[in-house]
C-alpha cells in the first residue's frame, strides 16, 4: 500500500493504494506507476485507480518503507487526474 504522508498515524484509517506484481497493466496505461528502477525494496506497480481507505490496526498493517519523492509525486499527480 502507498500513503502520501508517513507521519499520518493519529487515525488508523488511511487512504491507500494497492501495489501488485502480477497482471498485464498495459490496459491501465496512465494509472499504474511502476516501482522498478525507483530504488524501492518493494517491487511491482502502484495501482492509482484503486484508491481505498483501510483501517491499518484492524488489518495488522505496518509501514515497510518510503518510496522516493519522485515516485510519490507521480502517483499523486495521477490520482489528482482521477478525482478532479
């Protein structure tokens, strides 16, 4: 999952995006951000069209790592297109 603010921990219910390593994401052209080449340990594709809210405490979620700022900016720009 991707969340834009790693400091937002006061509320366990956070907006997140899914990351997947499977599937053919060519059909989602423009709304999937690859993590390959980003120096992130987590690999796969961020699905920008799959914005959800998740109760991290209820699901046992935890922070794994931070993606580079350029990746997060790319993700946020694509989400902005979807919600405007």
